[in-house]
């Protein structure tokens, strides 16, 4: 059995923040709010169960979205307290404090058990800290090279244990990434070829997107146009064709935890 782990990192529209561009905080959250609704509609259309990594700040602002996701049987996982946090450079005690508050709030507010974690910008704390917090798995490892962010070219590409389960984001054996940025800019054929290459040595494809990518955000010359290229309806069109193709290839859509539970737990 081969699996499609279609996952989403749910936070406000972060590009203006990361680029120090003047912005209205409410507008940034609003863009992601409507983008998340489009994701829900898309998944419902294809009868897909996914994993949503949600920040504490987003869940606090939009509990209705989280409730809809739970009603639709999607997995709720944690994307940190705030997307501005870097848990890799933060002291362990401070990271523990923030993540404990975020996880505890979401579990009590929505009566769920959060099992998974993915760090903002994939800057994760130690797996021993995540184990102490009660997480079963992490999906913060992107075993590729992204200039200015990380170099994980020598890291493992497939699932492994390091205190907790690590489910890396998918790349090919040549370390070619094909999640959000690359999926939109390199096109459907590229994504299909990367998927085929990845599945030669793995039984899952784990790719991720953001809610603001599903909104037709107007291009701004001070923002990186490639990050906004093919957003909105165009991305939905490409993803729609990709999902239909994965069905032909007999990939089973699954949340990350369900995949773990069926194969490793």
C-alpha cells in the first residue's frame, strides 16, 4: 500500500511579516481564514482526510475552523504557538513553555489529543523535548537544501524513530523537493515525476501547502513573486489534477497519524 499524506500548515499570511513589509495583522489572518475554507471544500470534494498543523494563535482566533476540521475527521496537529517563533534557536525551557501552553489549550478547547508537530519554517526543537510534551511524531524534517533556511541533504528521507517518530517531508533520492513552492512553480509534470521517484524507496508521499496559497493574493513588487505565483484558483486546478492522478496510481489518502497507526503503532 502506498499513501498520499496531503498536509497543510495553518497560519496567517506570513510573507509580509518575513519580508518586513507594512501590513495589517487582521488582513493577514483573514487571507488564511478564507484560504482554509477553500482547502476544506477541496478535500470534501475528493473525500480526503488530511493533517492540519495549526498554530495556537490561529486556533485562538478561529476556533470555528478547527471545529469544522474535526467534524470532517481531519487530524489536528500543532504548528507551534506563533509562526514567528524559531524553536531551534529558542532556549529549551522557553520552547517547552510555549509549546506546552499551545498544546494544552488546543486539547482542552477542542477535546482532542494532539499527536503530531511541525515547526514554523521547519525550525524544530529537539525530539527529546517533543517527547516530553507527549507528541508521538514530528514532521519538521525537509531533507533538502533551501538557501537561507536549512541544509538537510544528509538527513534521512524516510520514516524513522528518534525519541518519537519522524515523518520527513518528501523529496526525491536526488533531494528534489516538490511541496508548495516547487509544486506551483515547476508544474504538474514535475510533481508527478518527483512522486514516482519518491515512491521507489518510500511507501508514502508527504507534501504540504499553506492556506494563503489558495487565495488570489495580489502580487506586490516587494514580495517574492515566485512564492505567490499560481496561487488561488490556479493552485486548486493543479492540485485537483494531481489528486486525480494519485487515485489512478492507487495512492491511499491518509492523515499522518492514521498512516502511522496502520503501519507502525
